[in-house]
């Protein structure tokens, strides 16, 4: 069936209040896929109210969903631009609404997380084999970006589920780009996480790899990088077999607190072959710095970029801009993510600062760690930790730092340390190897 479930949304194009209607059966709109969008608009304008259709579940046709969203985004943009002057006068009212709304949203978010999230049926539960292999693709509502890689790797088809600002996701993207791979990006709403309804694992990044007979889910940034890097090293190896070397182990600590750990996640699996041109020492060093990047450097970021309410809000507005959230999320969803995200991260940033024993001046902790990294490169006398070319450790550190690029923290870091030449070199090498990027606006 073409549209299994649809939502019809009336957009406030001419100041009409927004209204969402749920339909379980829209078979009468079956013909819509074959008519141009402008005609769809005309068709609906023909009715008294300018009702436009938004297809929220086009399982068989994500491209059409993208076109529709883009069309709506442009319409909203036009109507927003018309009402700009009215908006200026209402900023105080907006603040009040946001203030009250925030409480409501956090409350709702909490209830949703507690009750609803666990009720969605994951299609990729851990099976007895612990392998996260499934035969159906995850339902994808909307692809935010596509990268057409410069390197062909046995038609490796990857979909990355990510939050734009997430440093773990940046790290994975740095790796995919450096490797010249093709991939689609699905932007996950960090508050509702509705794009992860199909998955039992609720963190990002997640990568789904399309295989010949099914789909392989990869969880955890370091596991994703290690398994794909192992596969690229020796494409004779079967990715499904490689994945089995990274089992997820659930545990309970002495206080009864449950957790889970992905084993071997910093290890590359070289199979029977010896890794080409690499010494054992360089492999161990790479592993050590990748772990340092996750366990130490990563923890210095949040207490810095969310240090004050202004910095937190500034950071989220920047994420919105860089991540094209205007086109990806509906206007209210975007505002919710920005304000709720900024508030939550402001609070969490303070807690993380304590938990990870950062100095009172969190900036200083960041500078100290970066200087420690630079000192090691200087001692080696090379451009990168990996030597003349970056290795997975350089990419991990780059992932961390690039996630804060554009914030005040980043500017301070560049002024107060000598990281800039390394960072610029990483930017240009990754840019030169990245495939062709097409954002939503281009397709
Ligand atoms: N060890 C994981 C950590 C991933 C992680 O913590 N991601 C954050 C976003 S930056 C997340 O999804 N947190 C859970 C949440 O938002 O509920 C990895 O390396 O991928």
C-alpha cells in the first residue's frame, strides 16, 4: 500500500490556525504521488480552507516526503517573512509562552519517555545471537542529507541516525567522510526521538548497513568506526561476522546499577592478515588516543559550551543553523528542541563538570587536555597522531572539536592553544576526501 497512515495538516498559510487531522485510510489520495506539488496546493486551495497534505509515513517513497516537506518549508518561510514585523512586537509574549511551554514540554517529555518510548515496537531487538540483523529496513520518514562518496566500496549503503550537534555523531561523520563513503543522514529529534522508534537502542549515532539479504544495525560511535574500518581494511571479510566481535554485554555494578558495554570497541579486526604497513605500537597508540578522546576530551565539552544560559542558547541556535533544522523539523518542533535542549544541557553541563572533576574554570580543563594531545604530536615531530596522515585517533579528536566549531568555546580554544594548524589541516584533508554533499534543499 502506498500511504499506510497519513496525517493531513492544514498549514497557517493565510493566518489560519494550524490544525492536524489524523486519517487511518487515505487511499483516496493514492493518486497524489503522480501529480506535481503545485497542483496539489491548487487542488487543496480549491476547497475553502487552504489544506495541504503532509505525508508523515511514506514508507515506500521517502523522496516524495522530502519534496513535500521542502515545499511546506518554503511556504512557511514565505508566510514567516510576511509576518516578520508583527513578530518583533510580540517577543515578550513569546518569551512568556516559551517559559510556560517549557515546563509543559519537559513534563510531557518526561511522561513520554517513561511510558510511550518503551511501547514502540523495535524491529531490531537483540536476537539470541546478539547480532542486530533484520530483514526489513527501518521506517525512514525523511532523509536530511545525502553524501555521494568518492570511493566505491562494494555498494556499501549506509544510513546514519544522528543529532547534528552530537560529538559522537561528528566523529562518525569525520570517519565516513575521510573514508570517502556514501551515506544518508536521518536527523533524530533529540527530545522525542521518534525517528528511533524502531530501535531498542535509543542513543545516537546508529548506522544501518544494507546488506544483500537484510540490514545490519551498528550501535556506538567507536564500534561503528572499528567495524567499518575493519571491513574496509579487508573487504573479503563479512561485515556480519565482524560485528560479532563487538558483543554488547549487560552488567550490574556493586550498587545494583545496570549498564551495558560494547566489548572491543576500540579494536580493529584484521582477520588472518597483518595490517598493511602498520606497527603494533602505532595500533596500540591509536587505540589509546581514541579511548582518551571518548573518556576525557569529550567530557570537557558540555561544561564549556553550555557554561551559561546565553552560551547554551547560542550553541543550540548554531546547531539549528548548521543542521538545517529549519527545513528538517516543523517550526514548533525546532523551537522546542532549541529551548528545551538549551535548558536541559545548561543543567546537565553543571553536573558533568562535577562528575568529571573539571577545574572551576572549565575552559582551563579543555585547554589542558588539548595541550596534552598537542605535546604528544610535537614529540613525535609529525603533523598528526597518525604520522603524516591522520589515523582514527585524529579523526576522533577532530569529531570532538568540530562539534563545538562556531561556539565561543571554540574561539577561545583557538586563541589560547596552538591547536589551529592541526585543526585546519584536518578540515582541509577531510573536505578534500568527502563525497558530494546534497542537503534537503538540493533534492
Ligand atoms: N558510547 C556512545 C555514546 C553515545 C551518546 O551518548 N549519544 C548521546 C548523544 S550525544 C545520546 O544519544 N544520548 C542519549 C539521549 O539523548 O537520550 C557512542 O560512542 O556512540
